[in-house]
C-alpha cells in the first residue's frame, strides 16, 4: 500500500513549468472578468482559491493519518463547504449559483439544501484552542470574491484543482512560484505607496540576528510575511527532534498586518512554507497604549520593515507619550519595537532587533531626536548598515538604513558599515535587483569587526548634543563614511538626486515638527 501511494503521488506531481502554466491560465481567465481590475485584484482571488484547495488537501492527509493511527479526526471545514464538495468536480456548481453560494449569507449549497454561503460559513468558524479554524475565520474576515462571472470562476477553480498539495515537492515548487507572484504584486503595490522588502535584505537581517529555537519572533508590520518565512526556514534547520518541530509550529512566530490583501498573502505564504497555523494579528500594531505593554507582551526578537512616510489617525497618537507623539509612522513603530523587546530580567536574554528605517530617522530633530535619545540611553544600538542606492527601486529613491540594537544596556559605541553597490553599478533596478551574495563582505566583518574602507565607529556621547542647561539639542546618527571622498563635479546623477531627497526629507521633518508645535 505505501508503495502504491508513493507511485500515485509521483505521477500527480507537477513541474514548475506546469504550475506556472496553470497560474498563467488562471490569470488569463480572470482578465476576462469585469469585476477585477489588475493584479492587485487578481492575485488575492487566486490566493483565496488556492488557500481552500491547499486546506482540503492537507485535511485529506490528516484524516488518512488519523485513520491509520486509529484516532478520531475532526476537520476544520465540514461538508458541504470543503473543496471536494464544491470545487473538485469540473462539472459542479457554476454560473450564478456558484457566485451566490460564495458571496451570499444564505444560499443553495452544493448538496441542494439551503444554508450559509461559503464565505459566511468560513467567517463563522471558531475554535476553543486556537487551531486552524481561527486562522481560516481571520483570513476570510477581510477576503471578498470580486469575480462577477460564475462561469469564469468555475474555469479558474477547475485549473487550481489540477494542483496537488499532497506532494511536498509540489508545495515547494509552488512556494517558489508563489514568491514570483508576490514580486509581481509588489510591483503593482509600489504604485500605491507600499514597498516590500527585497528577499536578500530579509535573509541578511535574519542571518545576523540568528534566531534560535525557543525564542519568540515578531514582525509588527508583516506585509506578505517575508521576515517570518525566512525566520521559519532558518529555525527549521535547527530542529532535530519531534519536540523541536512542534515548538516551532506553535508559540514561536508572530506577525501583525492590518491590510486585508497583505494579510491574506502572508497567511498563504507561511502555510505554503510549512507553518501549519500562522499567528497573524489582522489589526493595527499601534492600537495599544505603550504604557500598557508589559513583560508578558514582550518578545525575544523583532525583525521588520515598518511603513514610513505615512500618517496615523489622531486616536493612535494618543497611545504614545506626550513628548514623543509624531505623524511619522516609522517613528511610532520604532517606539513600539523598543517597548516590545524583552528586558534582561530573571536571567532572560536581552531582546534584539533588526529593522529598516529611512534616512530621515537618522538625522531628524525634535520628537525624532527624543526617541533616538531613549534608544541610545536604554538600548545598545551597536550597528547601523547604510544601504546603497536603489534597494527599493523603482518605487522610491529615499536612502535607507538597517538598525541593529538590543536591550543589553546603554549604547557606548556605534559601528557603521556602508554596504557597497556591485562594481560598475550606479543603482539597483527592477531587472538588476540586490543579491544576497553581495552581503558576504559584511557577514565576514560582522563577528570580527575592525575599521576599514566600509566600516567606521563613533561614540554615542559624540552624537548626543546638549546645551549648557542639559537640554537636548540634537541626536544626529547620519554619520558619513570618513573614508568616502565625494567629488560633486563627477558625482553620479543618482547620488546627487539621493542627496537632494535626503535634504528634502530633513526640511519636511522640520516643517512637521513646527506644525506639531502649532497644533493646540
């Protein structure tokens, strides 16, 4: 019997080319539907359909395993709402009946009886112990079917039914394909002001933070789950026993993502990579007053690329100290992260963080300076990696940096490392993005630090500036490489543009500070 099953799985396995063809066919079909407008509509449609097929295949495997072990199995989704009940039969429910079954609170079900519609049922799922039912309910709270033609939707469902999630190799292949789809979604999302972190950058941060089994990891701006997926992959390599895998699956990885589309993509991304019940909070990470965040809410590691340049509503600002309220989202997230890192009490290891920040965070004054003062006095800001031009190209030219800090004590020395562009390159582009191999020099330097052409060191006392009465004047972390020699006459045009943008950021930050002083 096992040999027969293996042979069947092998025969049903799809190649990357076949999977790519299936996804392309689905997208071509969806282009004909008047309810969808571009990939920002098509990708979530494709995702929730694949999500339900994936769940049904996993449930089938679990049911078979439970049967062989003589145990009772309770499915997360009951009949007639399982994929096999409405999606698996190519000649099954279609047209207006399919649209009604999916969209309406009450409809004729595939079994011919009247009852809850599919989405209404999925949103109502509840669990007493936080299992997959809660994940499904959360996913579909913010998910909608935007296709209006039920016949086209049936064609898409039939195509997705050709994917077999029962094969681990096929899941891995689809995971790679899914990442390429996420990149396309990022290309579309960039037009609406959302910038997702390049995977080589994510991998570098995870590599140097080096999460260990037993530590809790949070991304408070999870997006499509890049940091959490990379952390999961990193931790998987450390698992040697069944208990290790079980521990990794529950109580290790946590994310927060309030936007419906990235939230859905994050869940699917983590599921495809092997996390069975992702713990992703679908609400605003900034919704709690900082003073209410205590030791029980803290984590060992935070790795994130928080949104920057945006503004939060006034109600959110009331959650922050009076002298540290600001409209800049990146600074609000920095305060949240500082509050959420575990304190070294009772023998606990101090919490640590790796995060992306815009250049304005380094040189900003006013509220920004007060936040940085707290960072330097209460945290060890041990490393700032200055990223090269175009890391987030083509969406923004704003210069960015990586901050690495922990709760081991106040900052004494700050190391800077200027990550260079590859030779003969002036910037990154959509067709020539960053590669992980480019960080080899920084990785080699990380544990054996010394001053060189890329690395330099400053003392915290030299960046904290006070007046004669002890009042804070500025905290300038925008320290240039002392080895860099700039020739304005021969400076690359992109570098000139970046410098102008950096100065513009500083001006806008000052204007923002003045406005905040004027608001009663």
